[in-house]
């Protein structure tokens, strides 16, 4: 990365992108859930809509 991106959202594989950033240059990293939502019971959001659990291969323990 030639220039440090400031106040930007970087889309892509987080490991690949973070490896390009200078050490100690990041204040926050946001990972977009859901992760590990293999629910055993029903889960509801604050607005009372039901969460649809993930059953895809990528989200298995």
C-alpha cells in the first residue's frame, strides 16, 4: 500500500488488507457478523424479528 488510507472503509479479505497496513496504524477493525449463529434456540432482535440461523459450511465449528 503506497499511501495510508485515512477515514476509509477497506473492502476485501481482512488478513490480506491488514498485512499491507503499517504496524500500529489501525484504531478500529469492524467485522461484519453473523458468525457462529448455529442456534439451538430461537433468537430475536430488539425489534422482535426472528434471526434466521446460519447453516452454511463456512460458519461451522
